[in-house]
C-alpha cells in the first residue's frame, strides 16, 4: 500500500471524526449529481440540522478509498457521530420509520440547530 493511500485513509477518518453529521455524496446539497444523493440530502435537510458533505466526484481518491474504510460499496454514505448509518435505502427506511430525525438531532450532543433558527 502506498503512503498516498494511507494518507487518504487518514484524511477520511479525520473527516468522519471531526464532523458529527457527514454525507459523502455525488455533487453538493444545492446541486446533487445523482438521485440517491439528492434524496438523502432532502431527508437530512428535513431534519433541520446542518451537516457536512464531501463531493466524491471532485475527490476521486476519496471516492475510490472510502469503500475500503467504511466497508460499504455504494454512495452516498451517511456518517453520524463517527458511525456509518448507511446509504440511500437505509436512510430512507429510517426516515420513513421516524428514526432518522432523533438520530440527527442527537448528533454531536447538540440538540440546538442553526437551521431551526431561520
């Protein structure tokens, strides 16, 4: 394994650890580049709390390395408090069952949200 691949894994781990809600997606929340990324973004926005994202299309080394780190093959990938929640199907199921919003609201131990104040 090259040192570059190790550096990318460290970068990914640091991104996951330093953001209580992190979405690895195609595109960005304003302009998702695939339907699955758009759907997860909409569900997260409906929860009313800010989240970080990484555009895997503009970060090909993260796109190719993240599945090794997360042990999850597809995108988008949602992480909350350092744990992989899953992809679009799992997030959709959690949203429909009412399980996503409480998880998002509890993320980072901060129930207050800048988005709710708007």
